């Protein structure tokens, strides 16, 4: 596996967080990376974090990474935005190093957030 910081996706992720007012997300503690060489064919992206014990042991706060796999690049831009929203929804309100599960991070909630994002974007012109 090879990982590379993705400044373009970082900017898009930050725009989404700000537009949708996901104020629990600490932008300085979420970083977007592209990965190459994964054998999983179906995965588009995934969210990583460090657990509570590791945070305590390392004397650090929670940190999240969103990894975008090669297949992500082939999606149309709207679908890419939905994937970004999906991954952001995995980050809980506590920003504590856990995840919200797929009962909450579901197609329906992603669609609602995406529509909101599109409408906000339209208003801005
Ligand atoms: Zn998910």
C-alpha cells in the first residue's frame, strides 16, 4: 500500500464540513489521503482513527483519516461528494476516536446531506 496526502480532497472535505455546519468535526484533526495498491475492489473510501487507549498512551487527542481508494477517482463528482459525506458521517459528535455505524451512516442520511450541500452551493452561485 502506498499513501499520499490528497490536498484537493482535503479542500473538498473541508468545504462540505463548513457548508453543512458539521461543527463537531475538528478540521485540523481530519486528513484526506489517497491509497494505491489495495486488493479490495469494492471499497471506495474508508475512515480511520486511533482508539481511546492509544490516545491516552500517546498523550494525544483523537485524529481521523479518510482514505480514498483508486476506484473513487472513477466516480462522477456528485458521487464522490456523497462518498466524502458518507465518511464524514462516520465521525461521531464526540469526536472521541470512535465511529458511528451504518445504521446512521446510511444511503438515506447521505442523500439528505448531499441535497442540502447542493442547495447551499446553488445559492452561493
Ligand atoms: Zn461506511
